[in-house]
C-alpha cells in the first residue's frame, strides 16, 4: 500500500530509504532552498525516482537562502573543512530547516490522502542538528497528528542508527551510491574535505563496503 510521502534530498540516507520503502512511497518530495549542493542533489533525486517509477516533486523554498543565516547558503568557500562532529560544522545548520520541510510535507501528505511523512535523519546528525534529534521528531510528529484531520505521522526508521548501518543495509538491497550526493560544496566532484564528505567515506569504511564516490582529494 502506497501510504507514504518521503522527504527526499538525493543524498545517501534518503536514497537508501527511497529504495527500501519504494513499495510504500507514493510521492518523493524534494526542496530547492538555495544551498550550495542543491543542484547536484536534485539531479540525483529526479534520476532515482525515474528509475523506480516514483512520482517526484520539487518545491522551491528560496526564501531560506534569502533570509536565513548558514554557511550552507553562502557559497562553497564558506563551508568549513574537517570532521563532521567538529564545532565548526555547526555553521552549516540551516535554522529549523527540517521543521519547515516537514510542515510543508505534512500539508501535502494530507492533500494527497497519505498517512505518513518519511524523513531520513539518523544517529550521526544528533550532535550538530537539533531538528534531527529523536525528541524533535517525536514532538513534531505529535503536532502533525493534532493539526490534521487524518492524523498524519512521521515515519523516521533511521533515527537511532548510524550512517554506516544505512550504507550496510543499502548495499544489501542494491543501492547504487554513485548516484547520490553528499558534499556541501557542490562542485563537480565530492571535495573530500568537508564534514559530509569525511562522514560519507567513514561510513563506507565502517560498513566494510567499497566507496564508489569520486573525490577531488
């Protein structure tokens, strides 16, 4: 039964979720909010949805780029380098990004008569991003249930697992990770130096899976 809407970036985590739950996903929803890497992500999001025959929709949230403060929105030179858990990575937080996207997705899910909104937050996000943490996901899911006649809920099965767990599982179900994007700088290749590139490569190493990503460094 197709009862889910997936918030789909085109990144490693949400692509794994797309393939794992393809039989339940009626709509994959992406957002263009003006980040450095949006163009690369959206390209892969569209491609993977076409491959699976899943409807894909992209909604513009460019007001976030125009009015919010985040190094993710300020050009590739503003992106810090180093490990994902380093304090300087906090500059990449886009304030309440998931809250805004989940709210839009909730309204769209109810309009489409779908029961669940899916999001691919995971355990590695908790340190840096407040709107990826379990308590936030629980709270906003409760708000969505109370604010909709059909009691829309969030389905976030990766919340308490690691990125390595996701990669390991994705490899088992045949996800081609060369058709996903992580790098926050959004160049022609993954830079290999920013926190998301380092986290991506570490996840493959920890999972014991060959990393198919092309890095500049």
